[in-house]
């Protein structure tokens, strides 16, 4: 098991337990549909991040950098 996953899971359980024990409102959605929405958004964000990190940069020649000039020397 990934250590980050285990730490995140333990932290989530601790926060939920603390909120319930102290009688303060939980920062999580109260319904199963809301919780599934949060999970779906998190998975979508993670998958998009992995896809975009591996994709070839197609507009790199148009990036100007600090000078504002592209690879062809003209201002972008």
C-alpha cells in the first residue's frame, strides 16, 4: 500500500472521529451521493493530471519565454 494513501486514510478517519466526538459538523458531504461526487472529482483530477503530464507539448514553439520571442525569433 502506498504510504501517502495510508496517511491520507488515517487522517480522514481521525478528522471524522474527532468531529463526531466533539459534536462539530463534519466537513464531508452528509449523503452518499455527495461523497461519491467528491471521489469522482478526485479521480478525474488525478487521471487528467497523469494524461496531461505524459502528452507531447504541441505548442512549444509558440511559447515566448522571458523575452516574449518564440523559437523563430519573432515576438509572440
